[in-house]
């Protein structure tokens, strides 16, 4: 009996260290039994912090349910956006989950470094500025534009108007502080995030850009295709069940 118990214990430990299986898919995570993701939690409603400093929002809710389906605990690792992208590229976290665009030229660059899950929602770039100003796509090149470093907003505006017109900040919180202090004329960012910040700052206004619609996905550490397949399987189930749409609708309404 003692030998049997010992054998079972060794077997259980081996399984926890080697891999996990979900829906017939074998996969590994950086830390056995845990799914870690890098995120920049100044990106409401997709990710932000509550009063207790917990990371909350659309994507943390989705990740928690993916973790349940895969039998893994889930841990958010907060950092700025550029560092979050780098974390998944280097395999310091299993994923980057931070409103990552998985379409267009920016996505092609990112695919060199990590694999994208299926797209789960879409957004469009918008312009946020102080009410009373007249800022549109037609005169955007005449403005000083705030962006978050590493985003498609930075790439698009620098390509169209030149780096001299664009000021990149590590976080959107810093970009909005600069806007409120008149250090920049406007911010170009994802429209859903703009709406969330407008709810906190009614003195601001937002208009849509004419840039292409972008799709959001999660970036997975490139060396583990098994994990990508497992996450996609769980994400597909959540989308087919309507759960992802429910989560998005809930946070967009708050």
C-alpha cells in the first residue's frame, strides 16, 4: 500500500510539472497549474484596477473563465503596455492580455514574436480632446497628439503626421493627464477606452477617426502552440455560449 501511495504521489507530481490536458489538447504553462498574463491596467473597460488594486475588466473576466475551462489558476501581472508585449515575447508570462490589436500591419510585426488567439471583439481608433475645440481627421496633423507607446495609435499617427506631432506616454493615464494640462491637443486611442475615460472627464469630447476597424486578441508565448490551441478552444466555447458578448456588454454599460 505504501508503495502504491508513493507511486501515485510521484505520478501526480510528474503530471503537474510536465503538462496539462484540456479537450484532448496537451499544453504547458510557464508555471505548472497557473496561467500568467501581462497587462497594462489603465485601459478601461478592458483592464483597470479597483479600489483594492485588483485588475478588473473585460479581459480579466474572460481570462478567469478560460482558466476555469483549462483547470488553471489565472494571474494578472501588471506593467506598462510596451513591457507587457515584451513579457510575452520573452516567455516571462504565458500571454499578453491588454487590448492587443491582431489585425493590420501592427499585427504582422507582432506575429514575429508571439501567436495570436482568435479575435474576440473589434474597435476603431478615436480622437479625444477638450470640449470646445474643433479637432477632426482633416486637421489632426496640425495638432500635438498624445498616444500610448507601442500602440497602433502611435504607429498610425506617426506614419501619417510625423513623429514631431506625436508624444508617446507609457500609460494612458499619463496621456490624459497631459491632455488635461494642455501639454497635448488631443489623444488618439481605441474608441471603447476613450468612452471609459470620457465618463470620468465630462469636459472632454470624442470623435471617430477614419482608420480601419481593428480586432482584439490575446498574444501567446510563441514557443507553445499547444497552449494556443487550448486557449482558442476555451475562447471559442465562451463565444459560442454568448458569454464573451455578455461580459463586453456588462463592462461597456458601466
